[in-house]
C-alpha cells in the first residue's frame, strides 16, 4: 500500500574518531582525538582493536560525561572495557538520521519534498525542512558536517551547521545517457571530502569522445561500479559590471574604471572562493597602442560571488579599442 510519503534515501550523521593513547581492558574512561560532537547518552562504537590479544574485537559504550579540555570520555559499563585498544584505533559515532521524502512529511502526495531528522538511537524527531530540493533523491551520504545527495543530474550539499539549511554547494554530474535525455540512476553514493570527491554506484556510464564530441553510454552487464566525481562547483557564468559605464567617447588615460565581476554556478548561485584574473588586449579592429593596467590583477570572489578590480588606461597617443576579459584560474 502506498503510504503517501514517497520515502527516498537516508543519510546517517556519523563521525570517525580515534583513540588518543592506549587504553587497557577494565578501565572506564577513554581519551579521544575529538569530542566536539559527543554528548552524554550517545553510543560509541569502539574498534576494531589493534591491541595484541584483542585484534579485531569491537564493543559499544554509553557516554556518561565528557571533559572537553582533556578530551576524556567517561562511560557506563559493568567491568569497564571488554578489550584493550591502541592509540589511533577507530571509534565511530552515529548521531542522527536524515530521511528524504518526495512529499510533505504529513504524508500528503504533493511532491513538495521534505527532509526530516531523527536522533539516534532515541529516534525522536529533531526537525524537518520542506523544499523541492529534497524530492526525487536517489542516493545520499554524510561526511564531515555535510549532507550530500543525488537529485536528477545534480549533486547537492547542505552543511548541517547552517541554521537556515540552505544549499551550500551544487554541481552537475555525468548522469545522462548518450540520448541526452535519459537519466542514469545512482543506487548509492559515498562522500569523500578528504579526497574532494564523490563515489556514485551506477550500472552504466556515459563517456565523450573529445575529438568528435560524440557521447557513448556503456552498460556494465548486470554489474555495478563506483564512478568517481570530483567535488567542486561548476562555474556557469562570468559577468562584468563597469563604472563609470561610458564607452561612447574615448576614456582619458587619467580616468579609471571600476570593474565588478560576478561569478555564478549552473543554478545561478554565487560561487565563493574562486580566483579571478583580469586581462586586456588590443581589439583586432583597433589602431596600435598599449593596454592599461589592473589593480589588483587577480582577486578572490567573496560569499556573494563577487571580485573587483580597477582598470587604468594607458597614456597611448592613439584612440584604441581594448577587450577586457575575466577568467577563473
């Protein structure tokens, strides 16, 4: 029976930690490399152990208290640790679950899209957020403090520390067959931000012959492969704004021109932290002359996707036509 929710993918908020120093069997405190995401009452998964005599062993503990200065964690467990552990042995924390819905959380089949967060292991609802960006999601994952998911041919990111839950990054992904219309399904994904990449589990891929521009889709004959997608924002447009905006008459060399460059991605969102380089060249229809200078010649876009410079024309004796270009490095 259709439940009306249109349940989609899930992403588990999890953190990979390590022992800071060895701990022996029987103790009731451990020291970790990071305790910033740990709260009393959460469950920690210890191991596998690399300590001799306990190789490969794992166990669970419930946190009682945390010392944020020493990064020591006190836990409740009869008899203390079941195993001994080495420094840098792994510790895993599962903190909450994000569930994507095609429809509103109430179950109405409206296609509105929704994401809801449940505490783990308590299963109490923390919050929910509506938006079409949460509908038709085929795969999702969590890494660092960011949820990533596949929707249509896009990969979207949201940093969970953002109080408004706005999209923090978006990019196109190679998820269209060679007919340029059929979407390639992603069955699962892994966000690997340490290596700035996503891994998408697919049963086919589309490649391009760079010499001809022709596309070709290869089906993996009942098999699945993880396809690597570099993590990065796609720059879709670069626009320049000039002030003063008077180009009918020649501009005296003593004047300057303020140039504001706007950088946007494929969804018209501003692109942050891109280095812009400005250059000038004599137009092919112009008389000979010398181009002016930029100060600065490069700048980094701010959170609004904007970088700015000042162009000073040269003292060339001829009236010249100059082409000004802004490029992303």
